[in-house]
């Protein structure tokens, strides 16, 4: 780092630093060859096939969430048909409990009830599919609960029942005006939602590419499609792999889930103890499914991180009862937890990754000095800058980060350039003859007032130069007093006192 940057005469002068590339992103695992959805004419589902196959192999309850007309029922019905199982379909908005259990009549002793089975009763079912489950009356939801949770009706075990599936429209979202209003559909009871191991938000027309949309339109004239590999074969192979994984699950997965729980809560999704234990089973099942799908398409064995992400992303009960879900926040929580697990307790990165705020992370890394690799530090620097909403805050961060890092970090050239770009104007604000009018003139007056209140300490001199460097245009939308507060907060975080 040989570049020298002169400041005004009232402040120190040294050399700026700047970023490296951020940590590699974990994308949703794309199935190399579609074996369950595209052969049926379904587009946009390929990345969900491992989750669907995991549900089939594990037998854990599955809930599909999507708008009307997204082929939720179609897929489940074809899967049941392919498996050759006795299938019962119930529309929860229309069905009565007697439709499930049959007609109750007194037994021969006149002391208890027995049920006369009907063609729609549940007793011989191997697959139960409850459509529109969020439209069920509360008392019916309570009666569906033991079916989903423990395969029981009135305390009687349904010995033949292998799969419990359900579907619903998205829960109401009061903050989104353009979302369809599903009158009569309510958020699913949280306890009932927590009994579903897999909760998949299915793709709709608006999420498809134009190429996929064309395929959907043309496919309707091609008649019935069949699975290229029997679904029963896929399930059998996946179960065999899953049995092996159950015998020795990677210890890292337990560490990941322990780290994930508080991070998921910060992202808005509280995970119950049941949910965390369910997620471990789901990760193993998804990894088994991905292994089988990869083998059939001659792809290399998949890694564990994508399985963990898919299990987390499609295992959140909150999406069924209206918890706001931001993909970026969930992905950030997953990455942070994955990076944390497996680190030694004394590793400085464990301390850094336990912090969610990108500026707080960077500040800690700066204080740790040479314990943090310069390339890693550059990645933290990039993330911190990316999180700033406007030029004023980026420049404040650039100036403070430069002052904190200029002496003892051989940052990569791109990191030096980033810091130099953000800090240069604040280090060399110079004198200006500003002719401003309207809002800009008002901003200059406010800035002059704030600068007049600053003293002659090193911090105040830097703050004054920062505010002046933002005139006249970069103070629109932010008060000079807020810039001073932001700068002072950063100064303390980076321990520049």
C-alpha cells in the first residue's frame, strides 16, 4: 500500500484500503435432470424435486403453498397414482368429520361407537391429501391435527396410512395490495403448521421464464405424460441411502442447527425444539434424495450445504401462518450458521460470524488486527459498504474504516481502491465557492450550523470535513446532524477514541 492521500492540514494523512469478493453464494440446488415434475409438464419445479422426493422417502408430512392453478393437487395425485397407493382426497372447506371416519353407530354392547366405512372414509387410506386446509373450520382443524401429527383418528392408529399431504393458498398479506385475496382462507394454526416437516412455496406463472411459459402453453396439447423412472424406484433407492445416513449423521449438522436457531429468530422465524429436530431429519432426507437424483443423471455427489439450505428454506412453519419471509434474510442466516459450525471456539471467525450487523462485524475484525486474513477482511468490508443505503453513510463508513485500517492491513488492491474512493473527498475536502439555491442552500445552512458546533478534537475535525465533503448534493434526504451521529457511532465502534 504505497498510495498516500493528503488530508486538510488539521487532520492526519495516510493511505486508504478496500474489498475482495464476498463469500461464495449458496444457490438453491438445481436438479440436473427433472424426473418428477417436468416430465408431467410442470415448469419451474426442478429445484424442488429433492424436497418432494425427501418427503416421499421419509413419509413426513408435506404441505404445498401456492396460488390457485399452480398444479399442487395435480402433482400429488399423480405421485400417489404412480406409487399405486389407496388415495383419499378431502376438500377441507367442504368436508365434514363424518366423511373421514364414516357413520358412527352404537356397537353391539351399546356402550361405545363403531364406524360404518364409506367409500370416502379414511380407514383404509394409504395416502391422505387434504386440500384447502387453511379453509377448514377451527374445530375441523383440531380434528385433522392428530391425523397429520401421529396418523390417528379418535385415538385409533391408521395402520395403513403412509403419507399425509395438504395444500393451501398463501395466507393473507395485509402489506401486499397486489396479492390475490383468498376470502375464507386463514393463516394455518401455528401448532398444526409445525407438524408439517416440509412446507413448499410452489412456483407460479409470474416466477417462470418466458421459455418455461411457452413450454406450459404448448404442453397442454401433448396428452398424458409418464414418469421416466418409476417413482417407487426413486423412493426405494432414496430410503436405502437415508437408512445409511441415519446411522451416522455428520456432527456438523447438529452444530449448524444450534447456530441457526437464534439467527432464524432474528430473521422472523422462531424454531421450536420439534422444528429443529425435524430439520435434522429433513436435511438427511433431502441429501439422500439429491444423491439418488445426481446418480441417475451422472452428476457428482452433492455437498451438504445445499441440503441444509433446502431443508431450512422449505421447512419453516411460519410461511403457513403469515410470518413475513425475506429470501435474502433467510439465506444470510443460513450462510452465517453454516460458516459458524465446525469452527474452533478460539477461532476469531466464530466471534465475528456470531454478529449479524455487517458494520459491527467489520469493526470487530478491524480491532482483531492480524488475527484476520486480509482477504477475509476485504470481504467483510465489501459487505458493510453494500449494506449502506446512501452516499453519506457510505462515505462516513469509508472514512472511519480507512482511519481504522490504514496502518496494519495489507488489503487487496480492490479493497484499497474502494476505501480510497469513499474516503478521498472527506480526507481532502478543500475549499469551495458553492452557489446553491433551494433545497441545496437549505442543506448548506444546516451543515454550517452543525459544523459550527464541532470542536477541535481529531474526531470533530474529521466529522467537519466529512459533512463539508458531502455538499451540496449528497446531503439530500439526510440531515447533517444525522451524519454527525452516524460518524460518531462509527468512531466508537471502530475504537478510534
